[in-house]
């Protein structure tokens, strides 16, 4: 069985995969973000996920700070899972992954379309330079050491 960590990788993408890289993880986040789900029973019904797997993923999300548990009401013993700011920021990842899937893995076309609530325009993920605001492609990028770089990092030559 594969481990959950990438200890040999000095890479933020690897650290992110340790938290949300397992099967079902981003689908749970997607449903919380874009379908308004917050209860265990909603996720279970929507995804058809095994209860033990769902419980494990939600517990990890709470532990990692992506979600917090909150009682539905003072009288109820039922709790809901609410996304934190950290969890909400994964929306860009879900949109980017969906856009890639629409292009390369959806032969009949996009099953869902993300729209801007304000104007109704469709949303697309874009990589932009912070300095000049130009849209970039992968071939326009270079990887340089950052403040967290270790010696012999697999990402940096």
C-alpha cells in the first residue's frame, strides 16, 4: 500500500497532495464549496462513498484546518462540516481540475459550467504574472529556489 506522505519531496504541491490527494477528497471539497453541503449524510448520499472512508476524510480535513465541525443548533447533537478560509481557497483548484477534465476527459462536453454570480460569465482558470499581468502557459514558467528550499530539492536544479 502506498503511503500518504511525500517526505522526500520539498514541494508545496506534494504537501497539498498529502492533505487532498486521496480519492474522494476534492469531490468532498467540491460538494461543500459549490453544492452547499455540510452534513455527513449529504456527502454520503451525493457521493455514494463508504461511511468509513467519508469519516476518515472529514476527520483529516478538520485536523488539517480545511473544515471545522460545528453543531447544527444548540439543541441538536448533529454537527456539520464547514469549510474554513483555507478550505474555501481550494475552489481555484477544483475549477482548474474541472477545466482540464472538460478539455481532456469529457467526450460529451462539460457536465457543469462555473459562472460568475455577478455577471453570468463563464469562469476559466488562468495563470497570470503578478508583475505584468500577462496570461502564461506552462512553457513560460521557470522554477527557482524559494525561502523553504532544502538542499537537493527535486523541483530545483
